[in-house]
């Protein structure tokens, strides 16, 4: 079965496909998943542990998700930001009759997608964020950018963040500079691609 899954998702250019064993070692990943997670090649991840690839904090969070799936039997949808892009992973426990080791199937796509039957999944928001090109922004600037992405005007942002419009404009100028002269429309595009929410400014950065 796993061999057929390898072939199926290795040929699908839009879906990231990863297999991770119970020790947290990546046993397979396709090109799309390697790009979404590490901006690299499958061979850069296969055979390595999650801690080696992503660091101890993120790996511990993901291993806790795996243990939860094993305990409850319920698949999980996990939302996270990698390289400044929002990605969503659907994680299931799969096993082969002739294998003793647990295997977790991780299907990853860019953006946020509602499942057809939400009751079947537990939704878990990552406590960590990898901001990529947005990494130079301060916590407040990230909050402002998220509100720009939601179409708020400067006066509206000032009310939400309890700051003066002049202060908000200063933050916008700083964001523009850090994003290489991005226009307001381009700033909104950055926010949309990251799926930024106001609370994301509080997440621990990787």
C-alpha cells in the first residue's frame, strides 16, 4: 500500500506527501512537501529526524500531535506558517499488516482549506511560526500587516490596536521599507499568503 501511495503523491505536483515513523524520522517525502517545509529536495529530509530538520521545539510539538492521534484515533489538521507561507497538513496514522512500526501520513497543501466533514478532524494551530521574508518585522508590525491583509483602513487599525493613526502609519512605513518598498496592495498579498491573523504576532518564532 505504501508503495502505491509513494507513486500517487510523487506524481501530484500540488500536494505535499510525507511519511514519518513513530521515532520522528522522515521515511519518505515528495518534492512538493520538501519545497513547502524546507525549500529543499526530498533527499535533504529522508532519513533525518524532525528535530534535525526543524529544531527541537517544533519537532516536540509535532511528536505530541502524533501521540494524540495514536491515542484518540482521530486525524488532525494542523495549520502553520513556513517561509512566510500558510500551509495546512492533514495527519493520519496508517499501518501495514506486516509492519510493527507506526507510520504517520502527512498531506500538506498551501493555504487554508476547510474539510468536507469538520467533525472528523481535530484542528490544531501550531504555537510556532517560521516567517521567512517577514522575519524582520516586529510583533507590532506583524499585527499591522495582518490587519492590512484583512482590508482595514489606518483609522480602523488604530482603533483595533489602541494606537494613533500616526503611529500606525509609522509602522506601515517601516513594513514597506523592510519588504523592499512594497505597496499597500503588495503588503496585503504578503499577509494573505501567510494567512496572517492578529494573534500570529504572539507566536514563538523559529
